[in-house]
């Protein structure tokens, strides 16, 4: 193994509590932060779990806000921030996936309230200082240390009820963080180790789920969440490239489901960059146990009956030109130069659900 001549690694502050039942330590974590009252955030679908967490907090629960939605519309963020302040909350507990953690980040940005995250998916947002807010149909992202959750409670019991379809797309979403992290312009050997191990763990867990072996399910839940933690750490440590930029454009501009969009696009964005990121492709292929990284991702999705086309997600074909134009209008670091015609052809293949092509 050869090391690069120079690199920078910046460890993010934050505390992780991992293990079945770890959500039961939420009050202890609030006390460690010095917080007195927390607003519990969730999506409408996650309210039962959020109510349980509020019950565990007892008098330290200021209330439950069950209004988190995809892509963090600015109107929802403002409403939640106002609710937190009106209830006298000095902290937020985000129970859920990327939508809920994203809402907590918007509140942290606006009102300065620290976050304790209890993930129920593999989104990885809980390990990053990255936020995203959608206003007037455009999703704007940024980095700010204030939005990084101060403590994360990874409880595999909370992912045990994830439907197989969501489990798959959330897992591929996490794999996307690691895959792009491997060719990041500011990558380093530490995040590369995390990326490869994270992808291996998630892909292994997804295949373990697929065996139908009841005895292996608890191991699979823990393995997938462990992988999500590592992939999320990569996402928060290095810059993302074409894949994430395209997915933000597709999601924010056309209201496509976040994890599903990542799932459809990942084989194609990897194929686009493959000729300019050989080492990253080799590591990704090794983690997935196949010789070709883009095709390995495509086959993983297909094997578990995941979405393979943007058309399935409701993306209008007429919008592909706009996505290609937006992709090249705001340059950012990416292994392969952003070429409008090549991007448009790639988007067409993704819309149709074709296998990835270099």
C-alpha cells in the first residue's frame, strides 16, 4: 500500500452510542449536553416512534413536531423553528431518516439549537455538517459546523421495521456517499478505509436480508446501520461530486424521492466517472465483490427489485435537458469534466432504466 504524499484528515466532533436499545439512553445524552427541554422531530409516518422517545424523555420533552418532509422546504423549517422557540426547547431530538435530521439541521442553523439524532434509516445525514433547504423549487446545500448532531444513537431495533423497498434504497443511498468519497478531490486514506468497509457492510447486509434467514436478520440490521454510520462519516468528511449534485437537482427541482433517486442514478454516475477514477472503481468493486463497480451496483439494485429508472420515479423526460444544463452551469470538483452532451446521454439511460455504460 502506498500513501499519498500529502493529505488532510479532519475528525468531526460528536458522540456515537451504538447497539440494540440505545434509544433508551436519550435522556442521558441530553443531560450530557446540558439541555433541559427537547422538541422531538419526525415525519408523520414516524410519530409512534417519536412519541416513544418523548415518553423516554419525560419532563424533558417539550413536545413532538411530526411535520418533517423530504428536501426540507423552507416553510416547514421556519414553522418548526418557531415551534421549538415557542415551547422553550433548547435542543432537538431528530427521530427518523434524512428528512427529519435535515429539519433538525435547519433549526440548528436558524435558532442555534443542538441536535441529538436517532436514525431510523441509513441516510447518514446524522454524521455530516451538511444541510439542505429547498426554496422556490431549488435545493440549496451548504456546510456549517453548527448543524452536526452532537450525539447520535444508533439503535438497530428501530430499523427492523423498514420495508424491504426502503431498506434497499436507503442502503444504496449510503453506498453512494462512500463511492463518491473514494474519488473526492480532498479524500484521504482514512475516509477511503471507512468508505470501503461501509460499502462492504451495507451490501453484505442487503444480501443477508435477501436470504430470508430469520436468525440472520438481527445481524443484518446491525451490519447495515454500522455501514451507514461509516458511509455517513465519509459524506461529512470530504466533498461530493457529480452524483450528489445531480440527485439534489433532480430531487429539489422535480420533487423526486431522495433515496430512490440516488439508487437509480448511482450506477450511471459511477460509469460516467469510471475512466477518470480507476482506483475508486477498483475499491468499490472489491467492496461489492464484483469486477465492475457500476455494473455491480446496478445488479445489486436489480437483485433486490429496486428502482432502475427515473421514469419509474415520475421524472418527466422533458425535464432531462434542464437537469443537464443545471449540472454544467455551476462547476464543482469531479474526476471527469462535466460535458453537457455526455451528461444528457447518461440521464437518458437512467430515465429509461438501461444498464450503465461508460
